[in-house]
C-alpha cells in the first residue's frame, strides 16, 4: 500500500478500535480527502466523528485542545504546514502547556497532521519544513515518517499518545510505497535503515530516500559505507542511536528538509560535537535548505533542493575522493521539481 | 389582598431574599479574598503576575449559581472571581499564588492559570482570547458525548478584537453548541481604552448576533436583579433548546490591571469615572438593599464576615506552611507518558 493509503488506514483502524477518536480538517470530507489520506472516512464513521471545518486554523486547533482535555482523541489535518502558522498560539500556549502547566491533571491527546513539501512551484509559502519550530517547544512531540509502513505504525501510536503530536508528512512521500527495513519503530526511536562503518548520515522524511540512493552509489563506486539513520521522530530525539552510531563511524552528515539557521541539522551536529566520548575525524556535514525563501520558478529552484547527487558530492569531498560529475548526474531526477513522472501537480 | 396571592407573594419574596443572600455571600467572599491578596501582595510571597477581580465579582457569582459543577467553565488572566464563584478550592488557589506544591497547579501555573476540575473549572489562560476556542472545544466534546452540560467561556472586551473570538463564535453557531460566552466589558485592555481599539458605536452583541448566535443580550452589573433574571433566561434557553449564547456585561475593574494597587493617578482613566462606578458597586448596592429587606441583616453580615475572614486566614496559613515543590519537580510532567522522554 502507498503512504497516503496507509495514513488513511491508520486513522480508520484507530477509529474502529476507539470510539473517542475524532478527525477533522479543511477538506477532510471532500472528494479528494486530503491527498487520499481521509477519503470517505466520514461515510464510515459519520459526521459527528469525521467532519470538514471552517477555515479557522487557530480556533479549530483550540477547539481540538478543548475536546482533547475532555478525553476525546483528536486528529486534525491541514493541507500545508504553512496554513497552520495561524495556529501557533493554540499549539504553543495551549496544547504544549496543558499537561505541565496544570500540574499534570489533564492531558491533551491531539495529533496535528501537517504536510510539508518541495517542488512544483510551491514557492515561499507552500513548501516550508518547520519541524524545528515545533521541536523547539517543550511538551510537543514531532514525528516525520519516511517509509509507508512507518507512517502507519507511527500515526496509530500518535493517536493513542496522551500528548500533542505534530505529524509531518512530506508531499513527495504520499505516493511512495517504500516498505520499512528491519526492526520495530515507535515514537522516540530512530531507524537505522542501512548499516555502515565510515560515516553516519542522519536524515529525515523525503531526504532519507535520497540518502539511500547516495549511499548505494558511494558504496558501489567508492567503497564508502554510510550508516543511515532515519530520524522518524524529531522530538523526543533518539540521541542514543545517533551517538552510538557516530561513536563507531566518527563522521557525521546531517540532512534536514528545513532551513539551515537554528535548524534540526545544527542541533544534531551540536549534540555530537559536545559529546565527550566522540572525537570526529572530519568536520561534520550539514545539509539543509538555504536561508532564503523558496522561489517558485522552475528556473530558480534548480539548485534549491538536496538530492542524491548533492549528498554524494558532499561525502566524496569529505573522503577526498575524486568526483565523477557524469556519474553524479545519473543520480539526479530527470526534473528537479517532481519526485517522479507520476507527479503532475497541481499541488 | 387575596390570601392565596398573598402567600405566593411572600414565598416569592422569601426566595428572592434567599437568592440575594447567596449572591451577596459569594460576592463578599470573593471581594474579601481579593482584598486580602492585595494587602499581602507587597510582602513578596506571592511572586507571580496577579490580576485582581475586585469590582467584577457579580457576573461569575450569578452564573455559577445558575449552573452546576457538571457544567464547565474556562477563563482569562483575571480568573480569580470565576474560579472562586465556581467553587474552586480557596486553599489551593492561595497556595498556587505562593508557588507551593499544594497549589492547584502544583505551583506550575500561578495566578493566571487556575484550575479545579472537580467543580468543572477547566483552566484559564494568560493569553488574551486563548481560552475561547478551548472552552468551545469542551462544548463540542459535551455535544459529541450528548451530556447536556453547558460550557461557560469568560472573556474580556479586548478578546473581541482577536480573530479567534470570531472563529470560535462561528463554530459554536455552526454546530449549535451548548455554550455561553460571557464578555465582561471593563472598558480597558491593560491601559488602552475602548475608543483606541474599536470604532465608536460598535455593538459587540449585534456583531455576534449577526453571526448566527440566537441568544444574545447587552447587560450591566449596575442592576443586579435584572442581570440575574436575564442570565437565568439565557442559560435556561440554552439548556432547553441548545445553541450558543452571548452576553456582554458592563463592569469595572477597581485596581490596576495587574497588581494590588489603585492606579487612577497614572493618567489613563480619571478619578470621576472611577467614583461613578464606585457609586454603583453591585456589592454595596446589594448590601443596602438587604439592609432594608432583611431582618437583622447586620448581625448576619457580621457573622458572615467573621467566617470568611477565618477561612481566608486558614487559606494563607495553609499556603505559607505548604512546602515548596522539590527542585526536581520542575523537570517532571512535561509529557503525560514519562517513558519516552529521556
């Protein structure tokens, strides 16, 4: 099954199992059902439990918080993270604080599904990856699944989590059906999706798929064995898995879909650098979005996004290997603004 | 007078006297508690921003009389009167102001974040407008669960300038939620008067009405009996027919926005306005009314004051004797499941 179908199935299975689960968001009941992730759920569960909403991001988040502290489990969906910025008061001052501020007397079990992305001219306000914003706030959990099966497992767990969980779906993953590699996944646990001894790559969401491509190339052509950690949960971050891996490889490359300033990549690199038991052989590599708004034009976005070729180039430099440009070109997608030919927009 | 009508009249008079005494008792208690906080605040033991409800006791008093503990309420930064009227624990409130472990939030909330779930007081927020959707979500949960409980959302006049106010009202009207929004208009947002914030002749009630809220009313605390009757009517209609209600109540804050002092001298409002509202102080007016109507009211009042004053002393003693939270408490309870946070 595809990522988007498994998101839908996770919601359906939880709603089947637990009648306190409700699900709402703009477009949840429309014919497209948020890229298929909520399609027809209202037909099965009725409009008391699955409903569309007024275009009131902040209000509806607060309403979710109110319902959640009363014991309902709330799943809320937005078509893009960028719209959700209107709701920062409710997520930061209400959802994240309820449990702590009221002396642990109540919980706020709310899952906020936000879609991040890149390409197809999404432009400055439809393409941001703001996981660092949410991870900055005590009391929130932040989940970013990469593999379709993990999307299912983590969403089910998020719905049953007694805390507010920000669940970030990359638009370029919706149509993928990558099955996860070995091992169990749960919130707070990163996934080692490739073992290696030379360098640890910590990556998240769509960039993990590009990392895997890069790692195969580096292994086959240069004998560089990368260990890839797919973060899956940004918060609480799986410090243990990251540090153990870097203790072994003594090299780190962190890739993040978000912006570079005060971002997740900086955070992970600092975590590694201040650890007394780690002595790096090479300077860490940081791969994030530049500190510029994402432009819209096809002509302007060519060098905006990280792909397997960019990742390979960074690592080849680290290992002082010869860079064979025409080989790297083969790692590039035919068009930089789409995940594959199946993606035809419009959003 | 016809004997039957006479008996009925006597009965009504007695009932209204009883109700007035309950209102007086609750208001007086809140006033005395707030005055005690103001008096002790300069000692520096209550180390958090504190917004006193003095002058604004009547509306929550009446609303709590007309609702039950099953009905929920949420409030604002100025939440003491709402919390106390609803039956929130005094001891735990005073302990919370002192930052002590027995406080209603274990010392993690302070004056602006009171909660007592036992009596349906579901919290209050320091951010203007923040609790409006939360209270609306509570009403949604009650509706999904078919409980018939009413949610009360207290807000100030400034919150009607926040987008989330309209978002919440819209949703409550759309879903016909059993909720009463109570806008206490005390004319100021901190020190900024209404005229700096809203165009002249803006009628908040009319605005809300036009959004599809059926039960709306403009009210004032200057007329206790009318306020009681109108609130009873609105709450009764919501209980019976469902659907949201909205009332705007004219009220006045006596002390400074935040803190224990009077602030008429600093220049944002004038003494004459303040004196005007003092003249119509609902507590004082009710006291005058009861003095005339109730036999031996003075004795009853003295006993009442003594009882409240003892209760307040005990609450402050309790707070002062409560231990500080252990230092490690500050890093606990961030998540509801401790397991996954290392």
